[in-house]
């Protein structure tokens, strides 16, 4: 009987703890407007085929249109982002255009040579 009581008490404790964690996660979003977004984060790799002066605006990476804004992080550790650079682009697609969150210049992929 003692084991049964301990098991029931532990089960109740775990259930209440899980409920509290779930509730606190919901409270974090309270009062903020979040739109449901079916777009998913994606990554593409390739050579920069075109980009505007100042790097803000529409880029072309392997035939894909990339939208680069002032909020886009551009990392140039392995060279400058320029036509011919091999890059990794992280962002979300909206139709055929990718809105870039981060662009990182990479060392050229051996398969690209």
C-alpha cells in the first residue's frame, strides 16, 4: 500500500510539473502578436552570380533570388562576398525568393571546382 501511495504521489507531482512548464511556455508569448508562418528556414549553398552595390538588395545565388536587408548578417571570414564567392545562405522562402537571415562566405567546395 505504501508503494502505491508513493507511486501515485510521484505521478501527480510529475503531471503537475509538466503542466506548470507548459503553462509558463504559453505565458512567454502572451501579449505579443505572432503570425502563423508556413515558411520554413532553409539553407542553400552556391556561387554568387550577382549582387547589388552595397550588398543590400537582390542577390542571385545559383539561379535563386535572395533578398538581403540591413538585418541580414553577412560573415566574410573566408573572403569577401562578391560575384564568384561560394556562400551558405540561411533564410526563409516566400514563393521563389529567399529572405536571407545570414550569408556566410565559405571556402570553395571541392565539387564546385
